[in-house]
């Protein structure tokens, strides 16, 4: 759910799925 919402927000902001994926994983890496 959270992942879907994140991708939808990124796409609505004009980012591509690839960019959204990179941003998402970079956030996970910062948390871990």
C-alpha cells in the first residue's frame, strides 16, 4: 500500500517510475 501510494505521488509529480524507484530505495538505504 505504502509503495503504491509513493509511486502514484511520484508519477503525479512528473517523475518516472525509474526515478521513483531510485528515490524509494535511496530512502530505504538511509533508514537501514
